[in-house]
């Protein structure tokens, strides 16, 4: 019945953390900047988390590149995804090589400190109006996003990490930030099929392991946000697009999820819609309420084994390996194209 991914307080486990993570409905941990001091500390923390349960809890992070990087000092400062899109317009082959190298480097670094997977890549289109997505998106064109995200995912897989595409069926068109309010995308299903759904379809055909829906309402199509919508998650994602992997809820403590009620109501609505794993972040009391509700509900567990890493790096091996040096060299060349090769470490 492992269903919930929650967070922890600081740079080491507290008794409260251990109690929460030992709950049978807890599936894993998502880490934030407050949980990171340096690589050695982070490796100790992830080792302690993994040792709590068997099979071990999953450890996730948002380590996309650009402004969304929870681990900074001592980690590569990978650029925002938009930079790969800008290079794609000039030299598609070079951009795809750089994106593949970026996916590998991000994954290898995370795996070397015991983090199992990062919620990446972003598959949203950049329409130019969304600040919360903005330069996190590769490009405005679906075919460019599909190609670049595909390269990024190939790099992640070469390093041994599963990938998660977000934010289904597309968050880039709306200006509102779902962390703060519920955005309403008023386009038709035909419009969304012709644009935003295309990168998700391409990644599903390539076998992507996870998908995360956004807390966005598509009011001409359904009266529930995508993360609470059986239409979006079952009719479109599962049946029409043929996705067979893990569906993650976006953070249920976000304002965009508030229309579903309190924490337990949101969890139940997400599960009923088709989510497999639930995220509750920066809200420990809400996480406890969700854990209690999951225990009472007794929802069956999904097979989350596809999310476990296929390989693991020792903490000091990525930087010493020829594979690492080769890809860092490729990334340096790419960054120099955009005058971004500053303060890499």
C-alpha cells in the first residue's frame, strides 16, 4: 500500500521523520535545498533513508537544471532547458548531443549521492506567458520538445535513472502559477491534442517510466483539474496514449489542488482519478493526515519497481570517469556558445 512521497525536516533524519517514513503507506521521500549541505552529508542522509525499509524507500528530487536545482554547491550548474532549444534552432544535432549529455550528467550526479530519480524532464511547451514554466521548457514547438526531451531521457537512462515527464497534459499555455492558484486553460481538446499532448505521446512511445499531471483546469473539457480527472488520466493518458508507467500527483499541498478539499480528500480524489503515487510537500500535518487516510482506505499498491535505479555510482566516481569527462567537455562547449560557462561548481 505504498502511496505517499513526503519530505523531511533537515540534513539528517529526526525521530519524527523516522516515524513518518516507517508508515506502511509511505513510498518515499522528496528532497529540497534545506536537506542539502554537501555531497558527503547527502550520501549519509540517503543511506539512512534507504536503510529504514525493505524494499527501500524511493528518494526523489527536482533537479531539472536552471532555476530548479535543489542541490547547488558542489553540483554542476546545468542550464535551463530553453538554452537547449535555442541551440536546436541553430544546430539540431549539436543540441541533441548536449541534451543527452545534460540528462546523463544530472542523473549520474544524483545517483552518486543515493538519490533514485529526479522529476524530469519538463515536457510543457513555452508559449511565452507562463513564468512558472518559462525557461524550464525546451521550446515552443512540439517536435523540438519531443526531440530534446527524448535526448535528455536517453542520457538519464544511460546513467541508470528513470524519467518522469511533466506537467500532463501541458502547463505552458496558462499564465497562472498552480502553486498559488488554479489555472484555467480554455482551449479545446483538439487544440491540445495538436500541440501540448505531442511530446507526452512521443515520450510514452519511447517508454518513459513516469508522468506527472499538473494542477490545471481545462474547463472546456472537464470540470476537474488534470490531476483529479479520470478523463485525463484514464481515458487520455492510459487508454488513448497507452501509458503503462507510474502516474505521480503533483504536490497536493499546492493551491491548485485546493478545489478537491482537505488533504485526505485530495489524496482520495487523486487516487480515484488514476494517480499511483502522491506527493505532499512542506506540510507535515497534511502528510500525516494522508498517511492515516491511506491506511484506512487500504488502496492497492502499484508496481513502483521501474523507478529504482538500474545502476549506482560511488560518490567520487562520476568526476573521475572518462564518461563524465567526455560529457562535461560537451557541456562546456555548449555553455560557451551562450556565455554560460561560469561558476560550474
